[in-house]
């Protein structure tokens, strides 16, 4: 069936135009004025922006951290995503040591297939690297997974610098993308042990055990290794002024570096770790929330284009039953925040509605830049002829309040409780099918694996 969206303003990273949009067979068939609407369903988009479906390139929708499982899974997490405009997620697939990447891919497909309400793909984590894993890199790319994830912190996940270098060379050969969690894991471990020996066990010691310098040092080391390997790389969840300065220096020297940050580093700050009654545990994530000064530096990076993308690092654990596992030891608090549901409303409110960024930048940061970076463009990330009809009717005048009582994320708190929002997804379409309306799911479990392909010559 044909659908024509009329009266809306189509937005891309390059500009806005009042255009009608014709959708047929899950794709955008035409854009223009006075399109032939014969036998078509008409969607009145007057007063709304027509935005490409948002992409969240950093989620942990279904994760076991070795002790407990995230509150969300692909079913609940994808509903929270798509009802607020995120039509595609790239989740972090993490293998078990000694097991193959192929086994991990099969496991993640079992978790998502027939359960996800948004489209999906994965970053394949490399928690060890050897000849067997190296041989699987091209196999993952052939299977449609073109990006990888590595860690410089967490003893159960991190690799050595030498392994990082060898992995980079293998990824470079196939034209893939590598993202890395940048913190100096050895020094994090040392500081944590020091605080515990001194009886400092409260959540407020979490950020003190992961100071700014440990991120900046790791980013610098990562970029030096990447430069030797000749690989353009991604920095996930960058959180500090010092780390951003490292990136800017590297770019000035000609290095290609992509940078992601997250809403929590733009809107929340480290005073929250001093909250009474163990409430500070709600905000334990890594990297931790930073200072107001870091927040301001990151906003400048967003405004001036130094930061390429904004995703969430959605990784939620219930406060009452899971975060309290670290009641007497802050290192045992499950790390991560809920965010896949609130990203768009938060960034529109704090960014577009305040005049910090334009609606075009908003689209670039939450959709188009992500699609371009991770081999999804132009299937995703843009409203253009031939693209998937992932369309968000965005009402710029909608008002709301974020609260745990009404959220769709399957977790018992919100990191943004009481935050008043401006702008919201009035309706969301996934490949031309109406999926949600006014934050309410209409038809779930319609998501599918999106095959990514590296363009020839890349």
C-alpha cells in the first residue's frame, strides 16, 4: 500500500524543505510537491518535522555482567527505543572467552530475532585476539557485521596493547570500524583497591577511582596505536575535556577519528554521586559522570562538530535489587544507565530548543552521521528516494516530563527524573509501517537484522 506524508518539513543534515513523501513497499519512492496520491493512505504531517528514524549505535539491550542481567532485553528495550523515534540499534555483542565470534553472533540473533520492535545490528566485541579470532574478522563482515568493539579497562574484557594493534591491522584489511572503551584499566584497578583499603566504599568514590586523566591517557594511547596501524577509529562514550583535546590534536595532525558521547555526559554531573540514601548508585557508569566544566567542553564539541555522534550506552540495572549489590563496595555496583528511550527528547530539549544546535545538527548527531559511519547509509539515516521509510513525525511543540512511572524502559528508576521536555515523536514508522503513536506501541516485534556492507575501496 502507498502512503503519502503531506505538509511536513523534511530534515537532513544539509537543510529543511517542506516536501511530501511517498512511501511504497517499505521504501521512500518520491519526495516533492503535489505527489500522485491515488489509492494512497494520507498522513497529515502539518506542524511536524519529518526526520529519518534515529539510530542508537551503542546499546546493551541484553547483557549479563557476570553476576546479573540487565533489566531490559531486546523485547522491552526495543519498544522503549522505537516508541520515542529510534528505529535502529547497534547492540554490543560480547562473546565468552574461548568461544568463537560466530557463536556470539548466533546467540545475539537468537535474542533479537522475532523479539525486537526496531531494526538492529551489532558491534562484535573482541575480548581476546589471536589467529583464530583474526580469521573470523572477514567472516563477520561477510555476515553483515562491519564494526568491532574492544576495551582498555575491565579485566574480564580488556586486551593488551599488542592485541589491540593486531586487531586494528586485521580490521583495517577489511575496511571495518573499531570502537574502544578508553580508560587506563591498571590505574582504575589500583585506585579502586586503594579506596577499599581505606574503607571508602560509597558511590562517591566511583568517579574518584576513574579520574579524567585515565580517560585522556587511554585515548592518547589508543590513537597512537591506531595511527601506527593506519586505521580510522571510533572513541565511544567520550566524557572529558582532556580526552577531547587529545582528539583535536590528533585530527590537527591528520588522523581520522570519530567521537561519540552520550546524553548523560551532556546533562548530568558528578555531584549526583553524593546523593543521600545510596541514591548515588543509580548514576554509576563508566566512564563516570563528570564535572560541569567537562559538560561545557563537550557541548562546545557538539556545537562545533568535534563530536560526531550521540548514542546512549544504554545498560540498565534496577536500583532496588541490582545496584544495591554494591551497598558496601562501590566496585560491585552494576555499571550503566537507562537511556535508549530518552535520548531524542533530551537532546532536542537541551540542544535544539535552547538554540545550542540546529534541527539539522540534531538529525546528523542522532541519525545521519551514525548511518554514514557504520555502513548503513543511505539505507538508513536519511529520507531519500530508495531509503528505508523509517520516518519520525516530530512535534516540536510537544511537552512532557520524564519519570520512571511512565517510562517504557523495564527498569525501576530514571536518571532524568522530573526533567521537563520539549519536542517528541508524534508517530514513528519503521520501513513504512506505523509502529508507534504518541509514545504508544501500535505493532511490535517488526524489527529485523539490517545487513551492513562495506563499500568497495573502503
